[in-house]
C-alpha cells in the first residue's frame, strides 16, 4: 500500500498519493528556447490552446537554433513540445475533479506527470529571426521549449518530405 500524501501547499487534493522514492535522473534534454504567454500562473492557463482566436504568444528560440527554422512559413501549423517546469512530478494518483475520487496519473491528461512534457498544435503568425509569433498555446509564461515539429497531418502523403 502506498503512503497517503500529506496535505501541503503545492496542491495535493484529498485521496491523492505520491511516490515514495526519488526518480532517477537518467536522461537529459536541452531546452531550445522559451515560450512567452500572457499567463503567469498555471491555474490561469486554458486547458486547450486556440490557434484561431487564442492570444498571440511568442517563442524565443536560442539564436544557435535559428537555422533550424528554414522551411517554416507564416500560417504553417507546428507541434511544440515543452517542459512544464512548475509541475509536480511525484503523483501516482490524482483527483482531477477535486472530489476525492482518484485515477492513475497515466489515465488522465493532467500536466502533473513524472516527465511533464506537454504538446500544443499552433499556427505560425510571423517569424522574425529567432522569434516566432504563434496562436494556440496553453502554458505559463517562461515555459522551456523542448522541440518544434511540423504538424503530422501536414506530412501524411507528402512524398517530397524526407520524413513522411
């Protein structure tokens, strides 16, 4: 039986449990930039980004990665992968509705995960050097960017794409 987590400031809800041991640090990732959004608090972020009517947000790519943007155009759709740096990483079961009923972390789409990697599909508004303006994000201001990928649906059946 897993120990019940004590109620603490950082957001455990009734019924939630945490892992007993520290997670191994067996992999590294390199942040390639920073995401800038209007939301300073994770609780203010929308559950889903809106690439049509959502606010314009900015991706500030580290300058050394700017050449990797070649081929990306305004109006393109991209998938952004980012690290939810403010998220807890020790929850095994969570109460998504805060009602004491719990589900396993892997059974829900909570941002509170062992490896808090998130993904959003965004529409590119403009590109100016290493700065991309996009719509469709749902993360807190200052979120570290892990990767940028072309939207998968755009590649299906495109025989000119070497990765299709």
